[in-house]
């Protein structure tokens, strides 16, 4: 199981409004994944997963490129 204890965020891409982000993270075994997150300005509890995620990928670049295909707000 992948959780915050066996992964490290390599890159975080945030939308211009600061309400969505995609984290590219690497697991302890060297694989890369991405997760999309959102936050509501009126909700102080922080970031919440949207459920959109993918992986594994061999490289950080592969994960970023895959996220760009799926996540419409990420600019190329």
C-alpha cells in the first residue's frame, strides 16, 4: 500500500488560482505516481484528494507528461 510514509513528493504543480494541485511522487522502490488534490478557500482543513491518480511510471518526467494528458488545467 502506498501512503505518506513510503513516498516523497518530487514535484507539485499548482493551478493559478491555488485551489488545485497535482503531486508527482516517488515511492521507496523508485516508481513514480501522480495524484490530483483540491482545496476550498472557505474550508481551512487543507487539501483533499480528487480521486484522479495514475501510475506507476518509470521516471518523474513520464508521470508529469501523463498528468498533463489527463488534467486539463495543467498548461504545457
